[in-house]
């Protein structure tokens, strides 16, 4: 009986220690927050830098306008805060400056952000000379202790070049 109790006691202590280590690791990573403690500091998105991969119209201008542009400044709503791992949207209004329809085939974002989806879904076609085509880009903010409190620029690449 003494051997069994000692074995059970040892197993119980080992399991309790493993659970304690796992909980402490989750707290350290910011996944688990203790009651009464503030959550992780938000990620601050300071600006969005767009790069548009596209061809040119007969006038030599980009189908969808400039090949690079940015959103920044208080007047445009920047910076703004988002919880680490939270999803936010960036809205962009496209104009097709060409007499032919053009399609946006893909959108990507640079790490540490992650692309989620767009509305409308991709591929999205703009008809010839279409104006005011709203697209919402859903982005996931970086997560983890290194992201908390960070001030970051979001880099977005939009591909309107037809696949080869």
C-alpha cells in the first residue's frame, strides 16, 4: 500500500507541476490573462503603404492610378490601435482609368501582419472607366508579447496583373 500511495503522490505532483508550467507559459505569451490584470497593450497601426502591380493605359498612367500611395495622418484616421491578434479593415476606393476592364487578382500584406480576406472577394473585376469601386481589406494584427505596444506600418501589395 505504501508503494502505491507514494507512486500516486509522485504522479499527482508531476501532473500538477506540468499544469502549472503550462499555465505560466500561456500567461507569459499573453494568451491567458489573469483576472484583474490589464490585457496586452494594443498594436498601433501608424500608416498603410500600398504598392499596386499594374499596367498602364494609353496615356501612360496606371490602370488603377498611382503604383504606390499611402494612408497616414490623423485626418485619415491614423494611427489607430488594434488588439494583438485582432482583425481590422482597411478600405480603399479604386478607379479604373482605362477603357478596358481590369481585375484585382490578389492582395497580400507584409509580416508581421496577416491577410484575411477582401470584400468583394478576389478576383474582383473593375469595368472599363469604373469609378468608386470600394474594397475592404481584412487584416489580422500580429499577436504575442513582441507585438504588444508596437507601432507598425502596414505594407499592402495589390496585384492587378493578369497571370502569365
